[in-house]
């Protein structure tokens, strides 16, 4: 059986090397990969390790690097916003990723309505949204950590069940104490 891209990147255990692989994939295929992806991936890695989460870190790191592969730098159409994760999951399937891995990536946001959600998806959702809020964008400055946490909990995830939200809030608080 021939090795797929999925086999290749999942076999790589060094997360920095994984980033290099995705960097070169971006150059070849024009998938979405920028500094925000690196920030969110490092945040996911630290979150899993600091909070001792019972998930496959390799899968989460790989999914974090690739889940936004069909995202655009700027969206002009609401349908594009609602469909990029699903399109990304479909693309990842062509690279040999399992149905479960693709489902994890599709669930980075809740637009597809996929239920039940994978536990790894809840981690992607937290780091994707929080990382996006604290990052500067062309149209706005990044939110403060406190404002981003408040918006995450009381706006973005209001009425939603994200099993890791309490641990994520604790993690962010711990990181502020260490780095401030």
C-alpha cells in the first residue's frame, strides 16, 4: 500500500517538523497557512500538556495545522465562512486522512452542525476562536486576553457545550501568571 500525505505527517512526531511540512504543502498547493496557524497550534500544544488532557496530542497538533486549510485571508461571502471547514475536511480526505480526522477538522467551527462533536474538536474550537480574537487583523487590533475570554464564553460559545472551556479559562489564567 502506498503511503499517503496523511500517513507521512501523522508519522512525524516533532511538531516543529510538522509545521515545516505544512509550510511546504502551502507553497505547493496554496492552502491557508500563516502565523495565526502557528500561534493556535502552539497554544493547543501548551493547553494539552499544561492541563494534562486525555487526547492524542499528535492528532490535535496535526488537525490544528490543517483544519483551516481552505480558509481565505478575507471572506467576501457568508457562505464561504460557513463552508470553509467542510471544504477543508473534504480536501483532507483526498490526502488520505481518516473520516474521524476529517470530522475533527470540520468541527473547528459549528457551521456544519456535526454531532456528536469529537473531544479534539472542542480543543480546536477554543484555540481557533481565542487565537483569532487576540491576534491583530487588518481591520482591527487584537482583543485583550480578558476581553477575548469574556467574548469566547459569553458570546461565541453561549449556549454551546464545549467540554474544555473551564480548563481553557484556567489554562489562560495560568499562562498570564507565568508570562506577565
